[in-house]
C-alpha cells in the first residue's frame, strides 16, 4: 500500500510532503519519544505521534519512514511542514487518537 492509498482509506489530511505520497508502507510505529523512534522504527513504516516540531522530520528522514501521522487534530509547525516538503516525506493529520488510528492502520496493513 502506498501513502496515498492510506490517506484515502483513512481520510487523512495532507499537510505537506505530497511528492512522497507514492512511498510504500511496510508497517507502523507509534511513539512520542524521538529516541524511541530513532532506536526502533524501521524503514518504510508510518510514524504515529502528537509531536509537531521540526525534529520529527529529522528522525523521519534518518529512519527513511514512509510518512508521519499527527493525531488528535494537531497541526505541524511551519518549519516542520517545510522540512517535510524538502524530504518528500508526507506529513499527515487526523482528529483520531493515536490508539484509534493505530488500530485502523494495522487493519489496513495486516488484514
């Protein structure tokens, strides 16, 4: 599944990084601790978080993640969205909780 297909199926908002919507998704990782994501997320995963600052995109780029989903209606900082565009990593949003969107993403990928 591509990030674009995930956006459509989960009704996600695209904040930035549209050029990366063709990225393939291999799984997901949910955490708000940057060090946890840096140490445990795998390439191609979607990162689910409520963090909105620029360091999110630094970690997403370092780990070669497929996309980042911001939960609970959070919106990215301006410099975070700009970095998302530079890295071509989609920065997405939902009003759902981390628990709910993680479950929905799991169902899409593994069922």
